[in-house]
C-alpha cells in the first residue's frame, strides 16, 4: 500500500492505493447480483483458513481478508440477516463499549457502502486512523444543535461533508435519539427504507460518540464512467472518515483536492435537507 495526503478546503484526507480492495470497491450491490451470489459472510462460505472469535452468542469477530488498516476486523452475525441499523443500534453501541477506546466501530448502510448488504456486519479498526477523528472534536468545526434526554446533538461545520454527531453516556437514550433522527430522515426523504447513513462510533471514558454521515448516494457519477474518465472510488464509512481507498494506481496518482471535494459534495446529503431534519428533532 502507498498513501499520500491531500489538503482540501477546511479538512484533509489520506488517499490509499490498495489494489487488494478492488473486489469490495467494485462489488455489485444491486439486489439481483446479491440474490444470485453465495453470501461471503455466511459460515459455509468464509475463506479457507478464516478463524473467528465467538462474540456474545450471535456474532463472530473475523479478520477482514482485504484490510484497509492493520487489525481491520469484521464483526459478522452468525446467521444470514439483512444489514439494518434501527434494530441493531444497541448492538453497535454495545460493541463499541466492549471493544473500548482503542477501537473505532463502523457501520455501512445496505445502500451506501456495505459490500454484503444482505448479511448484518460491523467493522472494527484501531482508533486514530481516520483524519476525521482529529478534525471532528475541534470546537471550530462543530455547531451545537440541541440536547435531548441528556444526549447532545452537534453538526460538523465546513468539513466538506455533512456529519451529525450524537454524544452521551446512556446507551438507551443515545439509541432513542439516533432512532428519532433516522425517523426524521425517513420522513424528510419520503422513504420507507433505511435512509442512507454511514456511521463511526467511539467509546471513551463511559461516553459514546457517534458520527453519522447522512448520504445522498453511494457512488459518485465518475465511478460509472468508462475508460480514462472512470474514478474507482466507492465511498463507504472509511472514505467518509477521510481515508479514500483507490484500488487503481491511476486514481491514486490523479485525485486532487477539487476531485475529493466534489465526491464528498455528491455523496453527502445536502445541507438544506440536513437543516430540515435537525429542525424537526424535539428538544427536551
Ligand atoms: Zn450471509
């Protein structure tokens, strides 16, 4: 792997040339393709030699066979069950609590980055790997929106993409605030499906911090172009966190600040929609 930094307007990203990621970056996540392939997270289809740690009776902790970071783990449900966050937010918070402050726990929505949208899974990566972890806590980059039931809701400012931050020390309250935001998104976006979100969770000194990246689309238009115009970048939570994986050397060499800013603008939910979602959260 090779990496380089790109300084954008108000934030920076790390580009990572990682040819081993080509399969997940290019993964066909359309329903037809998913239904027609054997699920690679189901026990019978795990790579030969894959070992796992049994976790809380329902999950296996696995090594990601194509890691972006050293110690890149997949936490996969034992049985085949769709990727869905509202019913599993408590599990996500519990994993973050169990793993502790040396880890960041990640979730990709089924329509915005999960390469197995049909099989519930999370990821764990060592903390401190994504540029957003340094940028987001800085006061100048945050706007405080409200406090609901002891849970703070904040919003990132001028970081090139929308981020809703949820912070608190009571997992039940965090979970209910999160579900409230998800419901507001559904209403605003007129959808019955899970609104597109990528999530990173941190747990430190008995407090949870969620970075929720509301998404407008999964892949930028340039992903679907042909020949030289094609940019093989498929933004999932790690990309939203500031590490942009480019399996192709051409993209690693060619991406610049304005391309990165453009990709974020395209795949992140527009500011005025986030305004309206946040405005509908009841304050307590
Ligand atoms: Zn499966």
